[in-house]
């Protein structure tokens, strides 16, 4: 059985805890200062505009500041001096993260689109004027959509990922425009030509900075959160019952067919493995049809959230007294292995007052591809001392690949005689996935399609890294800026297909974005150890908690201890209040400051000040 490396991650976490315990008594090697580099928005709002009551809008403020060639450096310095008075010193130092959107650099001229070098000048002027450690974020993902170039790019389908049937994605994120740019690496595609040209230009400008400024650059994070996209981007990351994914553009499908040719060598080998009868690789479609809902000409076209042979069992368990020492999976009354715990479930933390940590999620992914057709029983069992308690059970049906054959209906075996975990004082739990009586059908080509989609993401991130390296940016400062979908037990990682970007053997250093309970998580520590990811950074970091004193300090300390080079708290704003909208959303709840109690933002603000004293 394949169950998301639960045993390996658990062992890695235990090994890491043991190493940490030994480190308390062993001499600790000197490490570089740990940089707390908050993301700051409004960095180009100068004091002249902020203090002029005639300036009524944010856009007007930016225009005035650019006309006077001024930036928000003064406001940034005041903010950072509040967090760490007297400047950066000691083992924990306050810096800042400065973001540059690559596609937004372009302006239309009489000869076409050209990089507005003044935008790069002002970006780098901040590095000169704010004399603190800095993380430079060079963004080129789907959030890089604010510039005028995006309107033109969206008119050319070559630039965009597509849903099945060539349908375009129309996306937003809390009112912010999302552009589903292609993950193809072909430099002749217009969006790539512009992204790559801008990256090369900015890299050369960074390399030309004075030595003093270059030394203050802690990290350069590349591209942003690269991954596939899906409808309802704000809320649909946990969709399993009716998924729609990318990328079904002609270039992506052709790339998939070439991938299959490399993997199988011959079409006969593919047909034997997949149970299909395709005449040639260029006739193999990318799987896109849920055969339980819509017609498909062959099983090779079948695609849903389970078609790759994986069935997630996930939910949450709140155990306030810590009685439960582990969770196990039993399948048809046979022990399979441990179930991963300490996944982020910020939704449960928000919903239930008594739950004081988001890390209540559990999950294991069962490989059903070799299971016999028919009904099967999965049980999640809690270990409490020498006793066992049932947390959940669910029955699912593996459908025969020959759709003309009805699956057997006999009841599967199960482990009997256990009390329910709900009988334990204070324990609450819920199984979110799968739904009762879930039917699943394995298509080997769906597994190939998901692996290819992951490869697409990794290749594009690799191209960003290759270009940055070729322009002479230092390898020890080049980080990814990547999402880790698997840390959220209720999310569907297939929608993102980002997993191949998260291995320690890759040429870039890893920047992993962490929110909620993921900021201080045994699961994350085990994941990093199992993937051999060290010397990492956290380009986006916010615990989003308000129920326990010390949670924010503990989260920051965990990454100091774990070897992170930097964390970037998300987020501070130096935009005057009169320029901000009044509507609350999931983003501005996280604006850090002494008066914003939403998502524990005031607590995080005070914790940063305290942590910087260390």
C-alpha cells in the first residue's frame, strides 16, 4: 500500500525531535543571523503623497511619488525601526521583503512593449535607502496580472492554461485579478518571452549593485507560487467530487503525448499497461472525462479526483488531553500503517472555540490500484495506551475496469470490538473524505497525466532558476517561493500538481509558504526531513492564531531552530488608511499591526518585536 509516506515522515519527525533534544546539550555551531523580513505593501507611497490631503487615492499617490522620484523608504524605515529599534543586530534581525512583478514592468511604446527601467530603478532604490537585510521577490506567476501587458496576453490562447475542451479560466482572488499563464517553458510563447526578458534584465541590475547592497540581500525568491489552476480559486482547493483542472491546451496535450512516448517506448507497451487500444501516441487524449458523469470513448479518458489510483482518508481529531498516541489505518481488517497527523486545519480552528491549535488534521492516501473490484472497508483507529478506539470507518467500492461487469456486493471484513473514540473525554473527530460509499475507478493514464502535470510545474520553476543563474545571481541566494498543498489535510494536491518542486535534490534552495498551523507543525518538520530540505526560507509566514499565548513566538523559534535562513511575515502595510478600502476579506484580515485583532494579527505584531530582541 502507498499511504503518502506516512511511516517515513513519522520516522523523520521522530529523528528530528531526537536530534533537537541532543542539540540542547551539544555545542551549537555558529549560524548566520536569522532574518525576519516582513512583506510590506505600499512601498512606493512616499511621505509627500501620504501627508498631502489633496491626494485622494492610492493611484494618485503613486503618480505623485513617481513624478518626484521618491519612494516609501522613509515609511518603511520607521516601521522596521519600530520592530527592531537601533537597526539590525544579533542573531535575529529585522529586514524586509520587496516584491517586483516582472510582467508589470512593461509599458507600451511606439515600437511595442518595453521594460520601464524607471520601475526597476525605484525597486532597487529601496535596497539602497533601507539599510537592512532584504529578500527580493521576483514574481512571474498568475498573480503578476496588474500591469497593462496582461490585457494583451490574455487575448492570445498560447499564453494561457485551459480547461478541458479549450475552455478559458476566469479567476479572481478576493477581488484580485488572476491570469492563468501557461506552464509551458517555450521561450517563443509571448508571456514567456516577456517574463524571461524581464528576469534577465532585473538579474543584471541586481548583479551590478554596489557590494554593500548585494551583501544585504539575504535571498532572491523566484517566480511565485507556480502550480496548476482550477475554478473557484478562492475556495475550491478542497474539491474532490467534480474537479476540473488544467492544462488541456494544445501545447500541453502534445507535451503529454511526448511524455508518454518517453515513458513507455512503444504504443503497444502503453496499451498493455492501460488496457487501451490507441494506434499511436499522438492519438492518446489527456484524461478529462469522469465516466460516471459523462461519456468517454475509452477508459483511458477517465479522470476524476481518484482516477490515479489514490483514495484519501482525511479528517480531524481534537484530543485536548493528549491521550491519543497515534492513528492507524486498517483496510478490510488488515493493519496497513500509521496515519499522518498534525496537518493544518485552520477551518476547524476557526469554527470550534474549544480547538486551540489548527494542527488537528489527519490524512492517509490509500493506493487502491491493485485492490480487487468490490466493496472495501477502511478504518481509522486511535491508539490510547494499550487500547484501540475507532475514530472513523468508511466503505468504498473499487469499480471493475470492464464497465460491463458489475462489482461484487459482499460486505467487506472489518475490525470489531472497538469503542468509539468519541467516548474518550473531550475527544472530537470527523472524517471529511471520502464521502460514504465512494466509488473509485483506476486509470493508469490518469496517474501518468498527474505526474506530467507535476513535471510541467517543476520545469517552469527550473527555467526561472536557470535564467537567474545564467545571469550570475549567486546560487546560495536563489530560492523558490512555493506552496505546499499537502500540509492541509482537506485540500486536493492534484489540483495544484506542485509536488515535484519540493525535493531537496533540486538545484534551487527551497522557499515554502506557510500559514496557520503549518508555521509550527510536526508534519512540516517531518516533511522537510523526509525530503532532505535544509537551509530553507519561508517567503510567506503567518500563524493566523489568537487562542494561545506564545503561539507566534514558538512558530518563529521553530524555524530558527530548524535551520531556516529567513521568514517573511505576511504582511505589513505602509499605505495610509484613507487610501484603503473598508471591506474585509481573507487577505486584509492578516494585516499586521497593534490594533488588528483579526487572525491574531496584533499578537503576531507584538511577537515579532519580542523575537527581534533575541
